[in-house]
């Protein structure tokens, strides 16, 4: 029983089940700069959550939160959700413009 669970875990790990997010573009196609990755993601998706940012930047929760707050202060994105459940969108989408 333990061997089956171990082999299933290895298959899931080799397939990248935990790191793949179907809402995003392929990781290899994303730009290397953090801001460019953010904008590329938001051009293909309506919104971004902190967990999405963790995936596109390959970072932990605190780093993703810090970067998202920084981009909000710069005016690149804005929180369209609530303070406890933020949902980030491009700030220029509000005015009907493309970033």
C-alpha cells in the first residue's frame, strides 16, 4: 500500500501537478522580469490572486505579497477585491485602456 502511494506521489511530482496552473501561459514563454510576467499574466487572465503570483514568480507567500503591494503602490495593478480577499487587475483596465 505504501509503495503504491509513493509511486503515485512520484508520478504526480514528475508531471508537475502542484506547480501547473491552467489559467496561465506556459512558464517557458513568460518574460523573465517580474513586472513583465505580471502584465503578461493579466493580459491573458481577467484577474490574479496571490497564489497565482507565487506560481508565476516561483516565490513564497511573503515575497508574493510584498511584490504585489509594491506593484499596487506603483499603480501597475489595483485590488478589485477586499483587503482580506484581494483580487488584482491591471490598473489601466479601469479606464478602458490596455497596459
